C-alpha cells in the first residue's frame, strides 16, 4: 500500500527570511540555468511513455514542482542506483527521484526531502501452478511463504545496489539461518516479470510499486512483508544551507494538501486503475510510440531527421489521430492546411503514410526557406518547427527584429524566439521590419518547446 506522506515541514516564509540569507549552490545553479536536472527510474509507475505521452507518478510530481519554481525539468533515467548516487554526489544532477528508502547510512551521504510516501518491502512470489483449480484461499495460502522463517535456504534475486540486500542480511541474522541473496542488474520491474515467468522464484520490491505492477500479473503474490513501514523520499546533495531542500519541502507541504495531489494519486494508484504495461504502445514493452512508427521512420530518413523528433511533431499536431481536423481547417496526422496538402498532392482521402511523407516534404521545403546562415543544426530545427506552426514569414520577421535590436538572428533560443513571442504586441508587429504583422507568437514558442521536450523523453525511453 502506498501511504501518501503529509509533509511535516514547519518552516514559514518568515523563518526562511531569518535563517536562509543566501541560496545554496544547487538552487543557485537551478535558478541561473532555469533547469532542474533529475535522475529517475524507468518503470510503469514513475516514468514511462504511453501512446506518445510521457507519464508517471514521480514524473508528474516533478513537473508540478518545476512549474512552481519557474524552471524546466530535465529528466534522465538511470536504473543503476549506485551510478545514480555517484552522479548526484559529483553534481551532475540536482536530485534523485528514485523513491529511495531513507536510511541512516544514506542520510550521511545525502539530504532527503520530507517523505513522499510510506511503504514497506515485500516478497514477490508465484502462486501455485494450479491455483485456479483450488477451491479455497486457504489452499493457496498453505503453499505460500508467509513467515520470514520460511525464507531459510531460499534464493532471492534482488536489484543490484538496492537497499533490499541489507534488509535480507538483517533477516538472516533475525532467523539465524541462511538466505541466498543474488544481486542482478535487472531492475525491480524486470525481476517481477522474471518471477511471473518462472525464471526466478523470489524477488523483493517496495509495496507501492509491487501493488501497481502485480496488476499486470495474476499469478504473483506480494502480501508477505519483509520490513516495517519505511520513509520514501527524494535525495539532494548535502549542503550547509540547503535552499533546494527547503524549496522542495515547502512545495511538498502545499502539494499534499491540494486537490491536484489527490487527483494525481488517483490517476496512478486508485484500485480501478490498470497499468497499461502490456500495451504495444507502452515504452516498457512494445516500445512503440504510435501505429505509424514505421512510416514515420521512413519519412524521417528522407529529410535526415531523428524519427522520434518527427513523431513528437506529429503527436503535437494530432496525437496520432489520422482524421483530426482543427478549427482552422488543418487536417490529418500532420495538420496541414488545404493549400499545403494541395501543394504536396494529398487530400482527405490520402492514406496516413501519404500524409506523413507529404508532411516530411513540407518540412524539407521550409528548411530551404530558412537562411543558410543558420548553421547550427539544433537551432535550425527550432526555426523549421516555428515556421511549420506560424509560417515562414513571421519567423523571418522575428529574425529582422532580432537583428534590429542587436540580438543574434541566427539563434532561436533567447534571441529570435523573444521577438516572435512578442509579435502579438503593437510595438513589434507594427515595426517597419515586421512585414507580416500580428501573430500569436507565444503559441508558436510553446509549440517548439513542447515538441523538443517530448522529443527528449522519446530519446530517453525509446530506441532509435
């Protein structure tokens, strides 16, 4: 069972002003770069992609915290806990969102937030092979391990680097017998699947993870506890005046008393929720983004794009719905206007494959309209995406405005993007160098940002 934590921080804004005069180094870096770098684990609870959309309980919590702090979330996966702790200690990331169990040993290494949950460690074991034919629950129970004394001489496979090894070593001492503990590079979710398939007999997991994952397997049991309730929290680097920790705890205190928290909990942990981890469109199993992945791959090759970037654009436009029609009349997977469809010889009767290829050709056409002086490949992609959304004319206007106001017209980020965002203001759309007038540039800016952010998730979680 997952017991959501009620943050117990008693800091107030006045206390903060009295006791925290300067930002910690970590928070300074986060605010200066407007980016929180986080390592998390890749599983069907905390972080994954389903039907093209990044999802996960801890992922969504982190997104909410970053919005509150006014920074972007840069998330990376690292299922090797030892390597993750090393990266945090070296300052490569600001936070570990692994749902770590808080221990005295770990508290000597890192600072932990107030608990995000309370849980316990449980044994994962298979039900008897003929459990469906058994008449009573007692018949099943009699063949399961329910007493820790029954673990004697058993072999339990656990994730390498996890806290479970120390717990099992403690149990060995308590039962005065041997438990054979094997560490494995596979993560908890993979080991649970290995128990279900009969590859191994036992593993250990945190109960809140196990409860969700076992909904996928009807032949597993997780009702044998191996520990008392333990705190689950996020970890940050130790600092004398840890303002990042303060910000996290202050936010957690507000978050857990909010409706948003309760809705998020229900989304991932309510009894009626069914994890979609067997879907071919789940990044942990099928590793497909959409029904059109092969067509997207082929189209991407023709324009030299990473297929996951093109897929992110298509998701942004239509969520992979081939008959989608916008209020403005844009149609199909790539939401092309009728004039563009006519230009590239497709219509509403054309196949999804034809629409994807036509959209790719349109991107190539836009690429030719962006001046060759934009030589940085990543920046050039941003110009192309902006032109796809707002039209090339408005993008060229923004370049001229950037040049006029002594910004770099060949760099999108924090240069040209500023002027396109503000091209809804008279001072800019009435400027003599702004030939194409008014545009809702903030929408275009968000269009580019969201596609690139989703692309990073696709790169994290899906093969090339």
